[in-house]
């Protein structure tokens, strides 16, 4: 189970929305949009709870990396610290999902 702060959850909602709008070409992992939509908020802990696969977690790391490119590093750092996972574009194994077939690279 993954627990995200409200600010981290907002990043995930933006990432899913950008993909749906055709603004980014990297597809979120299969089922991630549904997990974000169906997440449960734990009011006591102040966190959103999601049950994610390893592939979905890689997509989350990618979303935080994208957000980090806008200058906000807190969400990416927290996710990396809490779950030991960070997207590194310079690593050959950095794959997050499939690109949209209708979008050029």
C-alpha cells in the first residue's frame, strides 16, 4: 500500500489529466488512473491510500519527476525516501509505461 500526502495526490491527478488531454506522451501504467480515482483518504493520517503494482509505482515516480521539473522537489523526494523508488531519465531501465502510438517521440 502507498500513502500519499494531499499535495502528492494532486500531482497524480494532474499527471493523469495531462495524459488524457494529450499533453504528455508517456502513458500511465495500466490501472493507475483507476487507483487514483478510487483512492481512500485516511483523515486521521492525512494521507491518500492506494494499492499499487510495481509498474504503477514506477509511473508515480515518473509523475513526481515531471513535477520536479517545474521546480517542486518535495513530492519526489518524499516518495523516493518512503518507497525507495525514483525515476532517473539517464538510466537505460527508466521505463514508466508505453508511449502513445499516435504521438511522435
